[in-house]
C-alpha cells in the first residue's frame, strides 16, 4: 500500500504544477512599448505620405523634393529633380503590410526598371504613427538605419 501512495502523491503534485484545464484563456492583448505596427491597408492619402517619405529616404532627397505625380491603384508615381543634370528622376512605390518597395522608371537599362524586392536588395519598412513616419532600412550586409519624417495629411492634399 505504501508503494502505491508515494507515486499517487507525486502524480498529484505534478498535476498541480500545470495550468488548470477549466480556466478560461486570456483574451487580453499584452501592452508593449514597441512601435505601433503598420496598417495592412493604407488609405490613398497615407500611401502617398509613406511613399513620399520612403523615396526621400532611399534616394537621399529632402521630403519637399519628392513630388507625387499620380496614383495607379495601389502604386504611387513620384518624381524629383535629378541632382546631377537637373532632369527628373522617376520611380514607383507600393507597400505590402509594413514593407515599402519601389522601382525606378524610365531607366535606359530595362533591367534597372524592376521592383526592389529581391534577395540582395535593401529592405525598407515603415511605421505610420499620426503625422510621423519612421523609415527603417536594412541593407544586405545587415546594416540598419532608421529615420523619422513628419508628413502632414494636408501636405498631400495638393
């Protein structure tokens, strides 16, 4: 009898260590100091704002230099003054969740007119928090840069 009691007590002690099976699962969302995540679907105005900040960051331009030329569905057409010859550089921009991708337009080399989302390309992510847009770029070597831009919604209404 003594040999049976010891294993039973051990089993009861181990069972008490686990979670109760009849306790309801927690539905609370944990709070976090992490930055807010990007919306899955941006409004057209937010898409213009994010692409403007992203292209300014990627191409080393001032925010005011990037001009939004139009919208084709979920793709933004943008341009800016070329720093070397004074012509216009053109690009397209789109987002997928919190990732921003772009492609050069009108390059004389057709291979350069491709979406920059292949392995070996920098990865650009964004966080939209009110008027503040944070652009985070990770280069293929793992180097990471983060820059903040303020793009008011009324700026894009022009």
